[in-house]
């Protein structure tokens, strides 16, 4: 039951007919594990705590640094060099004393991931590297937990929900692990201060919807947000049944993937003039391709796996996207599927507009 103080605290939420006292009680009874207490984790943790999620776990083995303060709003200068998980837990207890906060001052790895995840109802991915994302995906499949995903890159963010009611998984969207260097963190690529707050809030919103059973969950859909033009796009993707048959975790750092070949636009132009047997593929969605492209066929990245039979693995293949990040990841995947020569366009087509 909700105490009088809790009823008063959550009154604006309780008065929503879609939530009400019953929905608020569901939030109180729920448990959520947030992996990563950085740019994404900070807003996720704050809004879940404020909304009244009864038990929240926070996993992070990092310490606060000065450069974090631009976007990680749970921390202060006095927190520099202190463990993020512990400081975050302290701040959340001050925000809402009616909930239970558990801090795990450690990086998630294959040795303890199942043990940490198992007691929670929902897992939120606030990590900034592919290795943790694949680890979380596989652990959530094994423990049958929904995984609320978010990622940020400069001015762009992504949100989705994986493994919801046995739905599509992270591997259905991104089949294989790329090399760590293909997904640099914020210290290497930069990020506008407000983007993590927007994406993290969207993740928290998905968690609240899952717990209370309201609205439509982003299962089988990837939401893309661009902070520069304030545009949202949603793409559907399907379950690949083979990705649900995961029974053991791969050891951390065990898998190695070769880096893709990178090609500059000037070299690409020369290549297209010299050779006819080249597959140039824009992996952005159709509306983006129609607005501006540099030629070639348009196969959105979320359909690339199902469209692979249309491609010739013996031809030179060049992938391009907006910034060059997504194309590098899918270039790795095509290489793993046996394609002879695969290139990713350096920095994407954004500088060409």
C-alpha cells in the first residue's frame, strides 16, 4: 500500500487515469537495474526514482571526472574521483527516501552479469560500448528480462526495447559485435549536453510504460532522434528466432572482429570511375536517401540481413550512412558473412551536403 506521504508525492501521476493508484503500486513493487551511471544513466535513474520505482540497482565501476559534469547531472565538482554508483545512489536516496537503491561499484562482466541481473524485473542499458550491450542482450535473453536500450552519438540518439515478451533482440538489429574502436565513447566523439537527457528520459518513459502496462512499447522498433533538426524517425525490425537461442554468456573480451576498410569520398569517386563491379549501398532509411544521396542502391540497415541474398559477395561493396558510424558496424558484419572487400565511407555523407 502507498503511505499518505507517497500518495502526496506521486499525486500528479496517480491522477492520470491510465496509471492511478493501481499503476503507482505496480511501480512501487517493481525493480529495475540500470547499467551505467553516466550520461544516459543519470536521467534514467533520476526519473525512475522520482516516479516511485520501488527498487533500483545501479551498476558502474567508473569514477566521476571533470569532463562528466557537462552532461552527467547527478554529480558535482566535489564528487570528482569518487565512485559513480555510490554517489548516484546517495543522490537518489535524497531525492526519494521511499525507495530502495542498490549500488554495484563494478563493471558488468560475464562472470557476474547473470547474478546481478536475475533479481530485477527490467534492465536499462546506459552503457557506452558494444561489448556491454551484447553482454546485456545475451544475459537478458537467458534470464528472460526486457532490455530498454539507448545510445548517443554527437547529436543523434537511439531508443528501443529488446526481449520484451519474447520479442526482437539487440542481435536482431545488430547481429555481431564490431571491434571496440568502431564505437568510441563521448570522450572521443563528443556529445551535446542535452542529448543524454532526452534519450535517457525516453528510456525511463519506456520503463514506466512496461511496468504499468500502458501505451505502446518500442518493441521491434528503433526510435532515432536528431537534436540538430528535432526530427524523430521510427524503424521496424523483426525477430530472428535464432537470436533467442542463447544459453551461455561469451567471456568478456573473448570475441575479436577485424576492423573494416575505410574509404574517403575522393577515393570512392575514383573507384567508381575505374571499376564497374562496385556495390554502393546507402544504409539509411528511404526518406533520408530521397532527400540526399551520393548514388547507389538504398538498403536500410535494419533490412540488410534479410536483403543479403540480393548482393554479390564477390564485388567490392561500399556502405555509407549519415556519419560513418553505422556503416562501419555493418561493414564488419558483411565481412563476417564472407563478402570479399567491404568498405565504409569515412565520416558518412554529412560533410558532403
